[in-house]
C-alpha cells in the first residue's frame, strides 16, 4: 500500500509543479504585455515629438524604429507563450485527472483496510 501512497504524492507533486509553471507563464505574458504597451507609448511620444509617423520616412526617429522592433518581438514572444500556456493548461487537466484517480484508489484502499 506504500506504493499507492507514493503514487498519490508523486501525482500531487507533478500537478503542483505544472500549476507553478503555468502561473509563471502567465506572469511572463503579463510582463511582456506591460512592456509592449510601454514601448507603444514611447513610440507615440517620439512620433508626436518629431511630427513624423511614417516608419519608412528617411527622418523617422531611430529610437522609435528600435522601440517598434522590440515591441514586435515582444508580441511574437507573447504568442509563443500563449501556445505554451495552452499546452500547460491541457497538461494540468490531465495531471488533475491522474491525481484524482490515484487519490480515489488510495481512499478505497484505506476504507478496505479499516
């Protein structure tokens, strides 16, 4: 019966670890979104200051160009993290089902022993 207790603890650990990873992904996405919004505000300020809003214009701010590139890179990263988040959510659901099954078996075994 010790092996079943170990299995329950293992499943619980795996579930907690995957939930931690999911939360970390969500925090990273939030931070990236905040950074991208801040960059967009800086771009708008630069464009307003220079009076040039066309990135292809020869006198367009180099800072605004660089900030736009960083913002675009952050958006790509956010999309990639969203894919990872979806996979992690699926994994959490599967691990939760495994944990619930192992817990039910352990409870059944405890009742049979009593």
